[in-house]
C-alpha cells in the first residue's frame, strides 16, 4: 500500500527551505538580547546627558537670576535718579609751621600834598622862629631884635635874615633853623616890605637887592656869586610856585605870572584889596592859574600872608569852600601847596584850623593847631 504524500515536503518548498538554511549559515549570529540591552543603555546615557545638561542650564539660570536679581523679586518701586556729589575738600591735618610774613594790603596812602603837612614853621609876635611837628610845637631860634625879613628855605634846611644897620639895609645872614652855623653872606641888603630877601626854588639861591636904586640880583650861596635876573626891576613882592614852574608879582596894578626865564604868561587886572589901595602877591599855584593876594603894607614891615584867590585868566576872585571861609574873609591865610592844592588857615576860637583844599574846591584834610600858635604867623605850606 502506498503511503500518503506530505504537502510540506513538496519539491518547491524543500528547495526554499534549503536555500533559507544556507543563508542562515552565512549570517553572523547576533544576540538580540545584547542588542536590546545595548540600545537600552544608549538611551539611558542620552537621557542622563540631557538631564545633566538641563540641570546645568537650570543651575546657571538660577545662579544668573540670583546674580542679576540679588534677592527674590518683589514689587518694584521707582527710584530717583542718582545725584553726583563732589567730594568735600580735604582738611589739612597739620598746622602751618610759621605765620605768613606778609600783611594784607593796606589802604593806599594819600599823596603828601593832599594832607596837612606834619612839619610847619611859624614866626611869633616877638620874631621867634617856631616849628610844629604834628601836634608838638618847639621854639627854634630868636634872632636879634634889630633883624628883619626872616625867611626859611623851601627845603627847610636854612634860614635867612638881615641884621639891620638903621638904614633899612643890613647884613644878610644864613644859618640853620636853630640858629647854628651863622654866616654873613652879603652886606648892604635892603630889607623893607616886598624888597626883603626871597628864597628861590632849589634852596641854593636868594633874590636880593643890594642898596636902594639898584636892580635885584640872584645870590648863589654855593660860591657867593651875584647874577642878573629877569626880576631885576620888580619893586614889589615876588612869589614862586612850590615846584618853581612860575613866578608871580604885581606891576602897575596888574597881576603878572611869568616863567623862570621871564616870559609873561598872564597879565590881568585886579581890584584893590585894602583900604589903602593896591594889593600884594603872596603866592601862585604850580599851574600858574591861580594867584593868592593880600594886603599892601603901609609901613616898612613885610606882609606874609594872602587871603584871596584870583583866577589869573579872568582876574575874578575864586571863592573858598564855606566850611573854611571865616566870617571876616580877610582873616583867612592861604598858601599854595604842591599839586595845585591850597593850605587854608582860619581862626577858630583860641586856635586855628588848617585845611587842604583841592582846585575843585573840595576839602581834602583838616587839622587843628595847638593853641600855643594862635598869635603866630605861618611861614610855609610844605
């Protein structure tokens, strides 16, 4: 009896089975479990790396948040803009070792011609020469009774006077203000009224008239020489300005202002100043614009002061400030000062007040004399 045929063992299937078996032998055996485990481990590693990265990023973010925020965030308030503050100056911790040697600048001193001079010279009623230093007075020299015409040099270093011979002339003597070093320098010198010896600028020469009828001459004390002068024929008072820039005198009822070489600058008519008629020139300003006039003497004595200021361009009187004008204008004694100022002396009770007046009429300075000088005559203004 024939056995039945297995359908799975058909020739076609047997051939396929054998072919598949051959291919299986050629393929390398692989452990699927190992492959699964390997894949699982790779996934785990990747997950750990990712988690580590995420953790690191989170840590950085947290750290950055703390660094930026400092503190946990809270509701924010507006903050005023910052204001810059300059640092305060540092204070020295040690003191200077020495005090500054310089003093703060003082108030500028007034020019000498704007204040009352500290040193002045007077002639008292007995003919004694006196000196005033500030507020202290002192007698200097008492010439002989028969002397006349005592005058002091512009630099106050010498005096000159004439010892009379009874004929209104005499010996011209030069000495120190205290009378020391007397020296007779010329004989027969006239000493009456406006013809008495007059000091010239520089304090080295004297304008003198030697004998009546003769012209005036200039005596140089350095050598004793006599020389001619443009003032030779002037027969009255002669006054030099403090700086020696002008000389003034009266001539035929007119005021004349000239330069040292004799050139006439001003010639102006002026009214009489005294009941006896006429006037005497007692001073002239440094600019030649003002002349001080006084009385014309009616005896051999000399007039030494003036009480009126005259404009040499117009002949008109220039008024003094009211504060230095006495009730009787003729009681004022006016003297030219350097810089065109005037020194005005007026009686006040039992003494006198000295004031410096500017060309504009402003009182620049005043001082009261000691009462001891009440009856004395001021000789100089500087």
